[in-house]
């Protein structure tokens, strides 16, 4: 393992706030056994400049898709903006290219629509927000869409259900990479009632 896992969280207009902020918090506060930050968390947008999340929360990304550093983990959140971005060829192509170089690719909520549009969920199981399950089936017809599960691990690709499920998935990823004790310590620090498998 590198000294830190570098994670990139994609944001776009009308991204669901908790979809990216929940995982951002989990990964930002996770400490390794020596007490050091275990993750270097970066927010990435298609272009430099403020991005307006759902309900007009303004976010300044660290990088654009043209100048981001190498990533170990790519996280794609959801929200109403995914309905537009799934037709954004530039962004879908970037997701496809970027994911080839990462160890893990994660989605929260309807972020799975963008992964599906990039054909990254073909022939595997995936989930999404309960209100978008049928849409995911349409967008990714080669994907087995699973209901009533907080997150699904396919090895490289891990998808989660809606909004708060992204926190559970992120803690699961911490457990997968750094061990259950570290994940439990992170959840305790957040005062989050994480029920691990």
C-alpha cells in the first residue's frame, strides 16, 4: 500500500450533497494504525470553478478532469444531476478511462447510472437508489440489478443504494482496505451507527 490511498470524488451540478459529503467525511477522518490520514481525498469536476450541488450548495473542486492526480479510488456520487450527466459524452468517457487506472471504483445512489452508461457494470451485480432501480435496468441492461441491499461488492466495482448508504459503503471500503477495527474506530468517531456484515 502507498502511504495513503488517493481517492477522487467526482462532482457535478445537482449532485446529491450527502452522496459525496458522507464518503468525503468517512475517508477524510480515517486514520491508520499509526494515527496518520489513510486517505488523500480530492474533489474533481469536469471544469475548474464552482459547482452547484443540490439546493445550490456551491463547491470548489480541487481538480478538473484535465489536471487531476493519479487515483487509487474513484467515487461517483448520484443525485438529480446524473440524469443530465449520463448523456455527457466527455464525462462518461473520462469515467471509463479513469476507472481503468484505479484499484476501486465506487458509486453512491444514482452514480451507478454513470457507471452503467460507461458499460462498467456489464455482467456484474449493482444497486442504486430505490427510486432509480428500473432506470438502472434500462441504462445497463447487462447488469443484474439488486434491490434491498445497502451496497454490493464486485471486487473492483462497489455500488451502494441511495444517499446515506454511501456512508455504509465507505466504511465497508475502509474495512476492506485497512481492517474492521479501523472502520469501527472511524464510525465511532463520527458517532455513526454502522452495522457491518
